[in-house]
């Protein structure tokens, strides 16, 4: 599965103290480290439909970066796992 996109939001304040309280850090893409600190409740429904996002081209990353108000390099960093090209 693909994790949700949290890059346009800031973590709640109580999560920013997690390192000093529990030794948990947030990466610049808001992933929790160490990975063993992550848990989830997952719900399913028999009529649900799932889909995956395919690979994205440079033109899509340029458009996305422009809409988010960031440079191409940052957009490529955020979307690095689904790029269909090698970053320069």
C-alpha cells in the first residue's frame, strides 16, 4: 500500500516532543523512526475498491511542484518513489 501524503501539513505539536519522550523521530517526509514505532488500525469493507498510483513523468512533477509552490528538486524528493525517470 501507499502511505498517505502528509507533506503539506505540519505534525501536531504533541508529536514534535516524541523524540524526547519516547525516542521517536520524524523524518523530513514525516515518517516515524524507528519503523517499530509505527502502528495502525486498518479497516476493510467487502465493497471497497483499492487502486495504486502509477509512475509519474517529469511534466507531472513540474506541474505538482508549481501547484505546491516548491521547486522541482523538492517535488522530486517528495515523489521520488513513483518517478518514471532518473533525477538529474
